[in-house]
């Protein structure tokens, strides 16, 4: 009688380095989950708000349109950087806006990096003085129409980078974008108030 011998498969032991790597990966995964929970809880407790910029007021100090097609203008614009977080200090940088009329750039408004304390605001008074700006025939016609209607509009577009620390969650960065129309009554220079803010309505 022929006897058959069956040999069981030999089971190799797992290398200690593999176990070590598995333990490390597990610890990292648990740490990531804990950090995520802490950040979410911190956000719900602090509930941070994005600092924003707003045009609070303006005035058309001067507007002269010569027969030769040259525009002289002076506009005062008050831009407010506001941080309504009660637990977060904010800072602004790369602040730059372009004031224009019907595609014609009049002036660039800038500000050096600045800070805004918790639940506070900072106002910037810009006085834009521009003289002898050449206008196209179409732009001259628009000026005449605006004077007759006693309503003229300028465009203000730009950005500012807001950065603020949210407690233990670290720093957060966000771009504030401003894109609005500044409308005035040329007869007395008064500002026609409208929504002009990086914060949504």
C-alpha cells in the first residue's frame, strides 16, 4: 500500500517592522480624526466670521468737463475694514482698488498692511484728485447725459487679503473682493447710498 504524506503549508511570521508600520499608521489616523473633531468643535464654539471691507460713505467734491474733452474730478471715498469677531484678531494686506469711469482708470487706491482688533474696525479716507483726464467722444456724451440727469456712476473694484487667528485652530486666510458702483448727484456731490461691500447681502 502506498502511503501519501501531506505536508501543511508553512506559515511565515510577520516581520516586526510591518507591525511597527501598522501601529504608526493607526496612531496617525486616530490623531487626524481627533484633530478634525477638535477643529470642528472649536469652530462651532468660536463661530468665526470673515472680516470684510465696505464703502461707508463718499462725496463727489469736484467734476469738471471741458469742451476739449478733459475731465477734472475729485472724489472722497471712505473704506472701512471691519472685524466683527469677538475672539479673533484680524490683519489685512495686499489692499488695492481701482476707481474708474466707463472703463477709464482714474486712480488706484492702496493701503499698507494693517491690523484690526477684535470686534473693531478701521476707516481709510481716500481723496482722489485727478485732472486733465482725456475722454473719448462717447465718454464726453455720457458725462453730458449724467449732468442733465443729475446722476453719475463710477466703478470701484479691487481686493484685500484678510488673515485672522481662530483660537487654537490656527490662522485662516481669505480674499475680500469689492466690485461696485459709486453713484453721485453731480449738482451737490452727494453720495447715493447702495450696497458696496465684500460681504454678501
